[in-house]
C-alpha cells in the first residue's frame, strides 16, 4: 500500500524527529506512543474486516 504525499511527508517528519533526538526518555515516550497507535490501527483494521 502506497502512502499519499501528505502521509509521506508526515512519515519523513517523524523519521527526522527520531534521528535528531538524543534524549532517551523522549525516544522512549515516542516509541510508546507509536506502539500504541500501531496497535490501535491493527484493532481498527480487524474490526473493519470483521464487519464486512
């Protein structure tokens, strides 16, 4: 699945933020937030598929 231009920009922005961060606590916080979002996305996708 391809990302649209806006999503590509957002992904690149997140990657640059991660690359520029040297604060371990900030990286841990970001990793927790991204993991939570990923798992919510999987749950939402599973729900949509089950509703078909």
